[in-house]
């Protein structure tokens, strides 16, 4: 397996291994973590992918999802990615990239992007993935794990490859709809868990400096919940909620073979 994983094209009802590059750009993509055959809310990833694709029959997509779920090994840590490339001919537009999962950590550090949001379509996962990967590499060059994208007015919008949320006075917050953030399944789940546990949740506009002394999290399908330990000159709060919510999130993982795709 290469660093970028094994690549499969869905054609003729089968996932066929391919070794050549695909010139057509990504239109839609989705990824999730699989640990020894267990996955968290796989249906939601399939549903998000389905709602972002155009021109594909539902039954065709469901067949693709079934093939993907069966292709991922039942042992080990994996981070598969499904792809839709609409510039290719019908019947040749769906792909699976089967990758081993990168290293996962409990904590991370942030760096605020010092330029305007370069994304072209923040509402769909896929077309801006390469841009966001470059933003994360910029953060790495500044000694941080993740870049934070700000609005034109300097308000927190998103992480390059994660969602940013924070706690203030026992209430969980995320950026509101006045800024551009990618719909995050992990953010959605974490807010549901907070509500179920009796915590209030809300959205708001906040600049990085407004979050001084707040408990701040970075959320993603790969990492789950990571506690932010440093954000440049901003003093971050203690991780009082992190451990309990990581446990709650881990309890949602189920055997992928028993978590088939939804029919919309």
C-alpha cells in the first residue's frame, strides 16, 4: 500500500483496483475512521456524500456504499475516503481510497490563518481538500497542528480540516451561520451528546481573542475530539469536559457491517 493508500474505481458494480492518477478534480469526498471494523455514525457520512452528489441514482450510490463498507479490512486502523468526480463519464465517477489511519492525538495546537479564506466552496467537502491540506502545512511551519480559518472580519469560521468549538460558562458554542463553515458530522454529534447530557449549546460570532480562557476543542472524524493546548498568544482554558465527552463519543462506534447505509 502506498502512502496515499490503495485506489479503487467503482465500475460495473465492482470496486476495481487502479494504479494510475485521475486527472479529473474532486467534486465531493468523505472520510471516516475505522478501528478493527468499528466505525462511528457511518450512515451520516454516506448521507452527507449522497446529498452532495448530483446526477447519480440512489440505488447506484447505495450499491457503492455497500461495496465500500465490505472492502475496508476488519482489523487495524483505517481512514477510507470515498470520492465523486463529476467530470468523468457516467459509471466511472465514484472511487474509494483505502488508507491506513494517520496518527491520532488527544490534544492539538492552533494557528490563525493570516490571509483571507482561500476556499471556493465551504459548504461541500471535497473541492477544497487540497487547499485545506496546504493550510494545515502552513500551520505546521508555524509550529502548530491545525490552521484556523477566519472570516474577512476576523471571526472564527473553521479549522482547515476540523471544526472548532468552545465552552464558556458551562455552555458549548460553535461558529454561527454568519461565517463559512463546512457542515461537520462530528460537530453535529458532539452537540447532540451535549444536549443529551443536559448541557446548553449555541452558536455565536467570536474572534480568537474572545475565546481567551475558554476550553477549546478541534473536532474531526479522524481525531474525534482534541483539546486545544495552545493558540498563539491566546491563553486557553483547562480541559474540564474533554475526557467525559471523548468517552461518550467512543461509545457510538459500532460494527460497520451492522451499520448499513440509509435510504433517503
